[in-house]
């Protein structure tokens, strides 16, 4: 069965268990390339036959055979076949896909050309309204390039209109018209037009309509379907929930659809490059097809083979690299994998943008919630904070611009690294003092960083700073408030609530009363729900031990802020709850190590600010994952890693004196491919829930290390 399934000559209407999806093989043994001109049957039996070597966009004359209207000639002018009959002055446009354009007189032709010019200009400015209004009149002469531009504009417009039902309705109606014209041959085909339209259906979740489009083009030649089309189809079916084994079969069909590209070999996970120091010469490989199966594998939980597909893409196209490959781990995988993917992108000079950095930082900060204040938890928090600093460094290096929100995330991270509880001797008191001073210096450095990068700190970032500073002492809180005052910032509810809670931690009665008055005034000026304000107030009073003040305010609440009965009861429960002592006690050697790590973090932030001021390179080496220990602690050392990599990937016939290409970051491509290979190993470690090196001997031989890597990558 599989032999018949993969037969290149097989014309099959659909694949079993994929509903009505046609997998008809569009490429015969005499397959034409997309640029080649087909033989086009004309009206009344006229057949246009291109002369040898005739290509689209070239010039030449061909003979029209069996014409009932008499002898005629056809010339290729600007990529459009123009037929002129001897016995008439009217032109007939003949499209390359075999359809005949309607006859136009001079005035009609001018109007159509004007409409096409309007479409070209509208596509350039993403003016979909103009495209929709002139599409019908321009249709007779729309070129395949404009077909692709129109489909791309539709695709982009759907992304912007997802929340507006009226826009969606009109877009879907226009999209249906374009698809009808594409299927019927009235609109010049372009394979990337089909890809954009399928992608739009996938992103909208309109899977059956996408499958209907596929069924309308499956079986056609490569003016409609190319290997990359299979890639987006695989993603659409994966989103619909189709089983992975069927998607893998579809991937194989896409691979074999263009055998002259040798995609089956080059896209295999164990393929070897002829020269690892050069950019890939096989530029026509269908990376979009590989991306489709990569996404499907990740969605179906086949993490090893998913990341091996990413490894293949990194090997083939280290620069420029399709950045969309790296979106999935950041959006959908846990923080360690998201971080590794983000750093990998920066190493290749890819700026993923502030939005994905926000998502990464949120995932990293979310790791704090389930962690207690014991030694191991604080060490993990320190690793996360260090990872954030390194992510900032990498992001700035590739031209990214940090925002106030990014700095707020870092404040939360470094604030979580201070431990609470009893310090039992003088040395621990000193360790705690050094750790808090380091965090205070980091807050100062973050303010300097915002100034250096011209990032105005908003009140939410300052709220995070106040919360962190409250763990250090009142002087640090007042230093942040001094920044607010000196920059003429008006405290809002976020900042005032943070000040209120900080006053409770510091047991500062004056700051608590002042902050509460500001909260009350802000609620009077702009009414909001008062529940959060009252709960924050109760927690602050409970932390500080100002219970009488808290109960008094609750009793005269009608004079302060409105409060519901159930909220008043919740606040009284908070006030009456005893303060729990911290049950975690740290050993002297533990507090010493934590203090040293915090001081190292402080140096990292200060170094980042210094390098920004001096213009020095920001990053020399980036880690594969923020949870790993120092590389020296790993049983497989660097020389073993490099030896294993060379055994698996080096071509023995590759020239030794080859010049080495470098990427935009100045990294030689052979070195870049090696670092990316190690990053993929780290991603697989994380994704398969193995601790790093857990199955490896403490001090492995080279043979044992290689066996471990082969097992990791599914090669043994």
C-alpha cells in the first residue's frame, strides 16, 4: 500500500483518513518548472505553440496553428501573450495557464490597465479597499505576481481584522471570489497565492474551507502547488487535529514532489553538508515544507523529531534564517525551552521583537510562584535572574529595544533572590547585608540602564522597583520615590498600592498612612473597583502589625472608600490572621554562596550598562539554557562535544582551505552551526524531561559520550 502511496506517478483523489483532502500528484514525469510556458489551447481550436527556449518575460514570435480565423501571429510583450489577427485590429490576451483573455478594444484595454496599475499601487500600500473595488475590472490582465500580492494582502488583513466581524465578513466574501477565479483559471495562478490563502484559513480556524481550496488545486502543476504548499497544508491539518502519522505521509509526498532538488536527502536529520563553513548553496530547498512537519510534530508532542527538524533548518540556512521556526518554542513550550530558542535566534542575528521577549520573561517569572524560600529554590531564582540579564544583552546586541515592561520583569526576578528568615550568626548577617546591597545596586543600575537606552520608566516598572526595594530597607524605597518626584511622575493606583504594601513590609507607619490617603484620593477622582485597594490595605496593616489602624479604617469605611460587606469580612480575616514565621533556615555556607551569586548578578548588570556606554560588544558567549550549571561541571567536556559533532557532520571530502563565511553577528558559519547543534541537544534534554547529562557517566570516555548523544538524538 505504501509503495503505491508514494509512487510519483500515482494520481490519487484523497488520502485515507484525511477526509476529502485530495493528494493527487500534481507533477508528472514530464513536469514543467514554474517558469516554463505550457502549451495553451486557444479559442475555436487555436493552439499556441512556443518556440524552443521561449520563457516568460522574454521576446519572440510563435505560430498559431489550425486557426479558423486565418493566419495569425502571437508575440510575447512584457510577459503577456498578445495575439493579433490579420483581419482585425482587436487584441486577444492569452494567459500562460491556457485560458484566453476576453477581446478588448482600445478604450477597454486602457481601463483594464488603469485598474491593474491601481491594484499594484494598492498592494504596495496594503490598501485592501482599493483592491476589492477595482479587482473585477482589472481581472482580465492581473498577472501572477499581482495574484500573489493580492493573496498576501488578504492574509495580512485577516490578521488585523480577527476582532471585527464586519471586516471578516467582507474579507471572506472577497477571498471566496479570488479563490473561485483562481480555480476556474480566470485569475493567473501563483503557488504562493495558494499558500497565503491556505495560511489564512488555518489561522482563522476555517479548516474545511482550507481543505476545499486544496481539493480545487491538488492535481494541478507547479503554478498552483509546490512542496511548500504541502507544508502549510500539514500545519492546517495539524491544527484540525489530524493524526501525526498521516501528516508524516503527506510530508513524504511533498519531499518527493520535486525529486530534482534532492530534498529527501538534504532535509533528513542526518544529512551532511559539503562545506559547513559556507552558506547553503541549495537555496531552493522547501524550508516551508520542513517548517510544516516541524510544527506538526511539536503540536503532537513528538519533541525529539520536532527539534531535529529545527536542527535541519539551522544546518541548511543559518543565515538568513526563517525566524518563524523559533516562534513555537517561545509561545508554546516551557520557559527553559523558550529561553534556549530565544538565545539561539539572537546568536544568528535574528531580532524576534519585544512581544516575544515579553512572553519569555513572563514564563520565567511564573517559575517563581511554586518555589519556596529554601536554598535550592533561591538558587534557581538566581539562575532565572541571570538568564534574564543575558537575554537582555543578546536582545540589545541584535538591535532589539527594551521597554519599561522588560525592566519591570527583571526587577521582579532580582527581588526574588533575597532570602527571608532568621540569620543565626554574624557571618549570616553579613552575607544577607551583602546580598541586599547587591540587589540595591542592581536597582540603581536598572535606572541607569533606562537612562542609557532612553527608556522612560512607567509607574508599573516603578511599582516593581518599590516592591523589590521594600525587601532591602526604607532607604531604597525612598530612593525610588525620589526618582518619581524628580521626573515629575504622578503616582497612579499601581504605584500607590505597591507603596502601601511596601510600608507594611517596612513597618513604616508614616508611609502607610500617606500611601493609603493617596489611594483613597485616586479612587475619588476616578472611580474604580475598591476591592483590591481594601485588600492591599489590610495586608499592609497585618504585615506591619498596625491592626488597630486597620480595624478603625474598616469601621469608618463610609467616610473613606465604599466597601461591600463580603470585602469587609475578607479584610477582617486578613487582619486577624497571625503572621507566619518563615520556616526556612539557611546554613552559613548557603547564605555565603547566595550572597556571592547576587554580587555576580550585580556585576553583570553593571557590565551591561558600562558596555552600552562604551560601545563595546555586549555578548561574547551565550548559554544554551539558563538552568544549566557552568559548563565545567558537565561530564561531557567541550573537546568531546566537538569531536562528536565532527564525527556526525563533517564531510571528509570538504576542502580544508575553504574560505569561511560569517553571519551578521560576526560568527563564522562553521562555528555557528556547531553552537546551534549544541543548542538543539539542550532543547531535546529539556523537552524529554531528562536532567542534563542524567544518563551519562560522571566522567565518560569519548565513546560513552558519543553513545549518549546518539541516543539523545534517536540515532542509536
